[in-house]
C-alpha cells in the first residue's frame, strides 16, 4: 500500500504482465500476475483502466465478483514496426478497456500472434493501472515499459458489509461526531460492500476519530468583502454581518450596496410632489 484515502480508496502497487522474445523469435521471459482481495476490498472501476501495449500483443484479463466470473481481452497491433504506433491508445500500438465494478481478483496474460517476428520491439505488455498514472505516448511507451515491472492501481474499501441505515443502529458504528455515513455503491455478489465516513460540509479531519472532524474557519478567507462587512464563523458555516448601507446578497453571500433607502426616498418625494 502506498496511499490511503479516508473516503474509501487506497493505492497499491501491481505487477504488469509481459511477454518477450529474443532476436531469434524464441520465448525469452514472461509474467502473468494475479491479485486476490479479501472482502470488502474491490478493484476500482472508475480509477483504473486495463491497457495493452505493444505491436503484436493479445492480452486477457480475468476477475471474479462474488460467484460471478468476468473475462475480457484487448488486442494491440502495428502495421509493420514500433514507428507506426499511434500516439493515442486506439488499437495501433495500444488498446484499452474499462472493467466492471466490484471485482475482487484479477489475472492477466499476454501472448503474441507472430512471436514479435516482424517488429523491432520484442515485448507485449498488459496492465491494470490507475488512469492518471500512465500516459501512452506511442512508440516511446512501448520501449520504455521494458524497464518497468510495477505500476500503481486503486482499490476501493469499505467498513463491514451493511449499508448506512443498518450500520447506524449498531454499537460499532464507525462515523464519529460531525461526520456522515456514505454507502458504497459497489455490490459484491448479492451483498453490499459496506460504507465509509466523511466529514460534514464545513468540517475537516478524520471522521473515524472522536472529535476528528473540526470546524473550518471560513472567515480566514475573508469571504465578506473586506470593509463592507464582518465575517462571523459558525459551526460548519459562516455568515456576513454587513455594515450600515450594505446588505447581504444571499445565504453566505457578500455585502453589497443597499439602494432600498434611496428608492424609498424617491417614492416619498414623488408622493409629496403629487
């Protein structure tokens, strides 16, 4: 594990799959990594992508969710050599696809149609990777991956196997003061993948610790437009106390010039003249 988020995510390092041949088109080395996660951990479908890189690569991805098995594949080819690879991951040099939510395992395997015999790069690669941690850049990515064995991916986590409405009634409920419960929207088989906690709006900190969510002093950012008003911090919120001649332009808004007295004066004058 390299990073954990309080809102139900953690980053881990996952091996990539590769299939390499020598100059004689003979198998050189390969790797078919796998991963199995215990409940309630699942592979994030929103933060990860299944990507295949190479000019002669066919990769399979397998996973399971409860009693369900899932298999998908992706093929990456080039017209003749690495130099013909596109800069975009659209099938020539690179192929990518999404994965379903709730997967608790993965297995990857890469193979070659022609033993990489007609291209200058003798390897194909497959990776489940955090989407913003890998950018495909044509032939450079194909050659650079030769020296990479691992890349980051994101795993979802939750507390228990019950939704918030059931968890809130139990003595071991984890969300503390000034926090709220959030249901995980992922299902594992026929059951729930639990919940996580987050601080209420206007608070920050660790929602799993007593008094972990502390009030944010919004007035430090001076949201009341300087000399036209005074900011009053309140628990989880703030308000603007406007100076004379100014008014608040809405909930938590800034102080703006109040022209209502001028309008009233004009009305009185008009009536008097009439």
